[in-house]
């Protein structure tokens, strides 16, 4: 073998090793894309799905096995009604046996509308909670598609930092949890469509008041500290992103809308900042309940009589149910849906 051939072979082997090494590093840094793994999971059971959970993170109050209805969740933290309507239009054709749309209502939900810029930013990072991009029309499809490289670069940086952090020894003090710090314990990935599964850790009941004060300030800041609060509420009622427009689409497809206020802690739900929005929402939701394909139920105080401050086995934090609470609540909601179906 000539020296030239040997050099070429050596160069080829080194290049191959570099490519394989790069691929191995990328596999190490990038786990399976949650969008595609969730999409596969959805496609396997699409024909069996009868209930679809949309809306905000309070949708975690739904546990489909306890509800007694096979379902799937495409909820987003910080989702607004426009997002819900877009998802419904995209997912409904994929679920031939769909009967119910479940939508959790928190104290300020109908007063919240995202700006186009905020929605575009959020869609990049919660992309796994969208079904096939091709089922969307208009700018949302292109936004989701063209942001793919940006999303993958963000994931690469995030996982690189995470891997490096795990390799670096930490001082003992860095692992100590503050008394009221939450730990996010995850269960089966994509369980009922919930990425990461249900929370099965529960906040110390004595921390709920402290947590509620911080949470209400954050949530209310997104809704109440704006001059267009009432315009948002009016828009959600009257425009094409309105609840009424969505209800008409549901009726055409013979689907039913289940609007529910899930159980909250009194520390969160009865905060003075929610007084005005709760009253406006309650009156409007009761009007919507007059529609034949709409059920509205209010369970915000379902667990008020429990002494959860002494021993909390229901709430993951001050405004979300953990797995135990979701199971118990979903059984009650399931009975209400059965009764609604007999009317």
C-alpha cells in the first residue's frame, strides 16, 4: 500500500470517527424529541379517544382512568382561548370517536389573551403539545415549522448545561431544599397525554399560604395589571376566538363542551385579587351553560372542608391537584358528565 493510499485511508477513518463521535455526543445531549414521541403515542390511540383536555395547566386535575372516559391531553401552561380553538379545529378530525372537550377555568382565564409575539415565543417551547403541524392552517403552521432549528438549538444548549452540571461535584448546601420549595416528581411519560405524567408529590400544607401569595401575584400580573383587561374579556366573548364561536363548532360536530372549575386551595382561589374576575366569569359561564351541548360545573371549594393544611395529600402546590387529588376529583366529574348525558 502506497503512502498516499495509507494517508487517504487514515483520513477517511479519522473523519468517520469524528462523524460517529459527533452523532454520539448529540444523542447524549438530545433526548428523544417529545413532540414526535407524544405524536406516536397519540396516533396509537386516536380512534379510542372520547375526551380531549385543552386549556391551561389546571387541566392536570383530570385523570382519565378515574374519569371513566378514554382521553388525551394537549393542554399548555398559559394557554388562551385562541390556542384552545386552534387546537380543537386541528385535532377533532383526527379523533373519530371524540365526544367531549374538557376545559379547566381558573379565576382569570377568560380575561387572558396572549399577544401574537408572546404566543409565537411560547409555541416554540411547548411544541410537544401541538398535534401534526400539517393540520393547522395559516401562520401557525409556518411558525411551528420554521422554528424547529431554533427549538433544537435551545434544547441542545439546555441539555448541555444539564449534563455538565451533573458531572460537576456540588457542595452539600446546594442540594438543600428550602422548606416551601416544590419538587417536581414525574411519573410515566405521556401518561394520558400529560408529558412527564402526573405530579405525585404534595406541598407541605403549612406552605400553601406562602405559595398562594406568590402564585396569585404572578398569575394576576399576567391578567389584571393591564389596561385592556375588560377588552380581553369582551373579545373572548364576542370575536372568532370567543367561547360562543367555539361552542357553535362543537355543536356542528356533535361534541360537548365540559367547562369546569377544578378544586383549588382557599388560599389561592379566595384571594382578594380575584374577586372581580371571578364574578364576571361566573355570570358568563352560567349563561353558556344554557347551551344544550355545554356543561358548566364549579368545584373550586370541593376540598375546602379537608384539613389539608395539617396533612396535604391532594394538592401538588397551592393551585394544582396532585395525582391523588386528580383521581378523586375526576371520579366526581365523571359522574356529573354521565348525568349530563342523560338529560
